C-alpha cells in the first residue's frame, strides 16, 4: 500500500506531527508493507496531518483515494485501525 502524507503548514502545532507519523509507519510496517510519499499522485490513501483541530491542510479527495485526518495524537489508534482495514480491503480486490 502506498500512503500519501500531506502536512499542514505547522503554524500552530499542538503535538509532534512527524513523531506520530513515524510511529504510525513503523507500527504499520510490522503488519503490512507500506510506502509513504509526499507526492499525492498514485497513492492508495492520504493521511492529512494537521497540527491542530483547525485542519487547514487542504487536499482533494477522490472515490479511489480516501483521506484520513490526523489532527491530534489521540487520533493515532483510530488512524492505525483505519489504515489496516484499508490495507485488508486492497488485498481482497
């Protein structure tokens, strides 16, 4: 699975965004092979990483490429489970 990473501008981060994304990728790699890319073309899923709940990191979605938003480190478990579920559905297709 190829995951696109879209960061906000970082003007008011309330948590260490890069550390949470790094943890997410490391934890995912233990379960499924993933690659990350900041080029959002040809990705299976986009993780929109906002530093706060304002969510100013805009990106276009498409039916074939869902967007998951990470706007607080407490979102981690939900994001992780959602990505694993998306990986499972891609394997079935």
